[in-house]
C-alpha cells in the first residue's frame, strides 16, 4: 500500500503529524490499537480528530491495509468529514479506505454483493419513508381495513421498531403483537412479501438482511471477519440492537473494535437507539479499555459547569465531567417571560442587538446564532416575529432539495430506468406529466398487480395485452413502457455519462416540456431545480451510484445558510456548534415533554433521563453565550395556557447561571420550593410586583380557558398518598402516589391522571 506516513526507527512518534496536539487521554486512545476500546468522548472533546488519528495510526503501525479497516458512522456529513480528515494525513491513499461510510451505505454494498441470499437481485430498490407508507397503505386497502384505524405511518413505525431490534416477522414475540388486534405481524409479513416481489428493501432491511445473511452463511461471515481486521464506530451511543448484532458478528474473530460515543448525548431512544449498548460495553466486550475524553475545546467554563451540573442528575451514565482551559465567560442566562410572544420579541431584540452592537465589543454574524427548540411548534411565534422585523432566518431540516416534488419525480424516473419492477416509483410518475392515468385506471393496475403478485409495470403490460384500458391512457402507458426499455439500455451503457442519461430521461419523459409550457414563476423555479439536479449528477460515475446516494441520505442531513440565523430542533442540532445559542420553551410538558412525564412507571425514569440528556445537548451546542428562556403562559393549539417552569432549570448549578427578566411586567413566578440542592437554583424566588393580580385580571377579561397559577395559600404540597385534592379541570380526586413534582391521582369516575402538584389544591 502507498501511505504518506511510514514508520522509521529514527522518526520519533512525538513528531508524527497525526499525533501532534493530542492531549494525554486522546493520545492513549489513539495508540491503543488492539482489542476492544471505548472512547467515552464528551461534547466538544475532539472525538472526530481522535478517531481519525487512530485510523491513520493503524496504517502507520502497519496493522492493516486501508481496505481492511471498517469505519462506520450515522450521517453522510460525518462520513465525509472523517474521510476528509484522514485524507489530510494520507493524501491519495485515503481513497483506498473503501469501507468508510454510514451503517446503511456499508450494509447496502454488502447486501448488493449477496442479494440472492436475501431473496433479491443486485438491482434492488431502496424505499424511502414515503414509499414505505404508500406501500403499506396499499396493503391496508387490500385487506379492506380503515386507514384511519390502521394508519400507515404508525404501522411503518412499528415495523421499523421491530427491525431495529433484529426481529423478522417470524421472530416478533407474541407480547409485542398486541396493537391493531394482532394484525401487526400479518401486515409485516405481507409487507415483506410485497417488497420481495418488487425487488425492494427499506432502511431497516439494509442491516437486518445483512445480519441474517451473515448468520445463515458461516463462510460469508468468516470472509468479512477476515476482511475487517479493525473496526471503528462513531456515535456508538446511537446504535440500535440490530446494528450492535452486526458489529458483534464481525468482531467475533478478533475483537479489534474501537467505539467512540457519549452516553450523555444518547437522545434517539424514540427511534430505536439503545443506550445499554454503550453502558454495557465492557460487559459485551470483555477486557475492553475505556478512555475518557473530558477536556472540552468548544465552550466556556460557565456553559460547561451548567451542563455538568444538569447531567449529573442522571443515574444511568458511565460518569465524566467536562472541563476547559477556556475562560469562564458569561453565566448561562435564564430569562422569564409572561407569554410566548414576549419571549419571541425578546429573542428578536437580543439577536438584532448582537448583530448591530455586539456583546463585550464582539459583533456576531447571523450564521453564528442558533435557536434550538424541544418541539417544532415553538418556532411559529418566533418566525412571525422575525418576519415582522425583517430578521433573516433559516429553518434547518425543513423541506430540503431532495424532498422537493420535481426532484422526487425525476429520481423516480431514474429508479424505473434502473429497475423496471420499481412499483413505488411507477406509481409516483404514472401520471407525471399527465397521461390520462386517473384514479380509476390506477385502481385497475394495482388490483391486477396484487391479484397476480407482480409489479405495477408488469401489471400494465398484462392489462394492455388484454385491452382493459382505453385511450389515451392505454396509448400513453404503452409509450412510457417503450421508453423505459430504451432508458434501461442507456443507463447501462458505459459510453453514456450519468449527466447525459439524466437529461435524456428528463426530456423524453415530458417533465421538462410540461414545466416549460406551464410558464409560471413556480414552474420556472422547478426547472431551475432540475438543472441543479443535473449539475449534482455530474459528480457521479453513473445513475446507479447517484440514486443509491439519494436513497441513503440521512434525515439529519442539513443545508446550511451562512447569511441567516438558524432555527432547528435540538435533535437536529446534535453534532453542531454555534457561538450563540437560544433555548426557548423550557416549561413542564414541553421540556421535559408531556409524553415523557406521562410514561408508565416502568419507563418514567428512563424517559426523563433522555429528556435531560437532550437538555444537556442543547446547552453544550453553545460556545460563548447560552440563553435559556421560558414563558408562564403560552398559546398551544389555540388556547392560552399557564405553564410551569421546567424542572431542569432548578437542576442548574447557581454558580454558573444568571436569572434575569427583561422587565418587571414580564417576570414570572420563579419559585421552586425546597426540592433542590444547595448548589442549584431551586429555592430561588423571582416574582414581579402585582404579577398574580395582572394574570387574574387577564384571565377574567379574556375568559379564554387560561389556566391560572395557584395562589401561594392554595399550594399546600408536598402531597402524599391518600391526600384528597382538587384540580380545576378534572375535579376532586385522591393521591395514589408521588414521584417528585408529579402526583398520580384517581379523580372521580375512575379517571386516573399524572399531574403536577402545582396544579392541585387541598380537597375536603
């Protein structure tokens, strides 16, 4: 192999460029090459650099050839960054790292090599979420079931969850099939059967089918165990069960696996991530060595101090404490507001001041500022304010380029050229542009396909032979099938570039002409998008690689706009950093979420801990300034409701925070009682004069269903089991149990609810 770094007896390791600048724990982790290794890397501790340095060091020590190293992560962006950093050390030799990519892209390559063993052909199609739900809707309709009672989106999520846990439809435990009257596994079985007919897979299949191939074929398993001598995994805390099983199979022969992750940033439990994978790493991989990366290079001391104090409340963690050589900086600012609109006004004013005047002499650019929310509905009032004052903003992870209608239509044509049996792509473009193929004709096509177990294009061929469709639909579909045969030959012709093939398909399909004839500003914009698509395709050797790239694009791939303030969910912000962060909406039932507060007793602590990890992630995105805000009243679904401040606020260490209010008028009741420790801000009272009188007056005037805070006299908690209480909405009840600030209450009529103690008053 050709690597720009080569070992030499006279070349001291201290002078190696890939080791230069590493701190002690980073260096130890890089140089520990054999056996299982866990890098417990906190936020901003240089984990990507450490992991890439380790890959370079493997090559420097001649432990493996580049193609014998497997490096997997979760997003294409992370994979590109990893490849770029390794390339900075290795030059052209980094191109020989053929097995560096996302879990799904690596498994897609393996599955195409062994497709026949999984009941597929190598040209299989990868369905996105929309296609997956559309196919399930077809199956639900075929069963004569009501879509409102059997929502395709919900069933798709259940099936994804089963696949994430490594369950085929035959192996789903009986206890898991209680929803939808036990029809879940039947729909799963029918869904998989239909996928096989269509020569298609969904995202969950990409890993599950590879695991099944490896388990059922020892010779192939041995081949990959010998191939991947060293395995490196990024963001290990986000792995699910089936990903863990895949890694475990590959490491059985040598156990040379290095996983990098942070248990304090495990925030994807709702989509299948299992935090136990990282918490039990030393149990899963005996004799594993653990290196804690705790020196933070991103945030100020006060930001880290606040984050450390918050996350220390979690019981299920391996334990570490971030520190930094960066100055303490400003304390984390906590601002209270009367309403969500007041909060949005304040955020807009603060940002305008930072852009025009700056903070401590430093002016910020829009791209240096981000607003991170727990729930996406919180962005509306902020957007309204920004539009009013003309502040440029960008909703990150909104409608992205590849999600636009014209782009998805074009990609559907490309998919059909590559695989004529792609029913989901055919259904999308059968009448795009209009060919006279209306709902009635499509119903005939679908029925024929289901009754005969064939794809939609094959059903069209059958229907045309039997004369079941009339012109113009019949003639137009006949032309479409002829063109599909031509395009199929074009995309497989090595003499035709991917760009030329794409342009031919777009022109002959009629898409380009239809948009030109429409002659509207929207149509012109769509034409520009198609031109941009052709430009993108030029970077690929063929349409096959382009279509696979699009299919495997991660949900959290984002488009950055450096001229605007970013607004996004905290989930979307993971892995990002900004000098200035605003965290609005820190209120009970928003953050932590209502769902986590209403979790069953068995999962209540786990749900709350994941919410706390999410709060930790939000705070640690900030480099210089972090502002947390909340409102005592917020309009939710058309109702102005009283909100209680988030319990997470009382868990922040008082030494690292500064409680403020823009004005006495906006100041909320900030009274946490005596439930917090000496070091936290719980127990502080922050009350504006006349606040209760103002709220009560507003409630009487508007009579809008506003929920008023209880007066100090009526808050006679803490409550205990057996106490009689009254709730303004649910009436009288009896406390059955108490968990922190939450009471389990049996109200009249056997109505069981989990409610905050602050919403209760003593009954009689």
